[in-house]
C-alpha cells in the first residue's frame, strides 16, 4: 500500500500541498468495553493519522485503546442475501418453545395438580 493520492487527485492537491485522505477512529473508553466509532479525521498518511487521533481522542485519558483505519480499507457489507439467512431458524428463538403448555400437559398425564404460587 502507498500513501500516494489516487490517480487524478495528485494533480488536484498540487506539489505544495499534501493529499489528505479520510481516516476513521474507533476508541475504547475502559478495558473490556467494546470499540466504538469515535469520529473521522483527515491526514496525509498513517503516521500523522495516528498522531492526530491521539491528540483528538487520547489527550484527556478518555480512551485506553484507539484503532485508526483508512476509510478506503473499510469494507461495507450491505448485500441482503448475505445478511439475511436463507433458512427459517425461528426454532432457535426462545419464544418458539412455550414451556407452560408442555408442563400443563405433563401434569395432566401424571395427575398432579398445578402448584400454588408462592407469596413473598
């Protein structure tokens, strides 16, 4: 990978100005917390992106870990065929299995009455 501007943008940036590209910063507030998107920044290369991220998201000890990712390296998965399972798997959801009906049928077969509710 190079830090050069994409074709056509190098001329736009000019020789005196470095090409800036967007970077995404993910941060972790405390050890064990999930990584969350903290924001975006513009930087010409990875080294400066890390420095900028440290300044913006780490200088007040508000993060214990930072991930700095070039926006073009993020893969956007939005294909519904890949995100929605093709099979009906409703049997795996706890709402599909009602224990109350099974217990009532088992009590009826065994002849035991339903236990009374406990009072607290």
